[in-house]
C-alpha cells in the first residue's frame, strides 16, 4: 500500500492567496492533484494545510482525502511532511510526496513513478525531466520515499528540509527520467499563474 502526502501548508506570500485554491480548468489546484492521485490508484491520501486551512476547506470538499494541519508551517516543508506522515496509513510501504501547486502533473506520471518504485522498493525515487530553459535534466516532484526512510524525516534538521533525507548517506536513490515537464513547473508568483491560462 502507498500513501500520498500532499503539501499545501506554504504561506503563498509571493502569490498573495492560497495556491491550493488557485483555479485551473474550473477546479482548484488541490483538486487537480488529488484527482490525479485517485486516477493513479493511490487510496491513502493526506492533505497538509497551514494557516489557510479554514479558507481552503470552505472552498474545497475532500473526496476521501484525510486532512491535517501543520501548526507551525514557518518551520518549512519537512515539518509539513512530518504532519502528513503522522496521518498516513500505518502499513504504507511508501510515501509519495506531492506539491499542491503542481496541478498539471499527469496521472500517468504518478503511475510511472509508482510502477518504477515497485521494482526497487528500497530506493527513493526522484523523477527527472529535461528543462527547456537550459536543456539540462532536472529533478522534480513527486518524490517517492520508501517506508524504511520514514524515521529519517523525523530526525532531519528542519532548516535542511527533505534534501537532508534524500542525500543522507544511509539511503539509496534512483533517478527516473520522465517526459512530463510539469514535474519541475513552479507557481510562485502571479506571473507564473497567469502563464497557466494558455496551458
């Protein structure tokens, strides 16, 4: 069994509004991510919100997703991941770490990452794609963490984030090349969001 942790606790300071609620094709970002995970067959899904939790839940109705709140989102992504891991199914074999502001990642990409991981369950799967900006391979999200590395997420320094876990000397990593450029797409500013209108 796999669990998905959808990180949506960021302050969205540059965007000026909760990124989870930004609309694309008539639905909020958070729903696009959760819908893709449902289509990929991930049954255990945990959404992690921050200070905007009430606003998000007033506008978005979970369809089987568990919801938790990071009381101190200023502590960074790793603190939100810990909140999500604490809510995930007890017997999960792996954790798909997803970002709520990646609504354009295709369900097939999630499936590909999961299938690749099933053949190598002891490795952290790091998807990569070709960046059009500089013609280099770049890593993106979602990342798949084996349950064996769950405890590392609770031991790492908060200021180092998930990078500390994925670069820990005790872990094995496996790069997976995918043709989905959306895994490295960021929506941090209104300009980034406006560019989505033509997508």
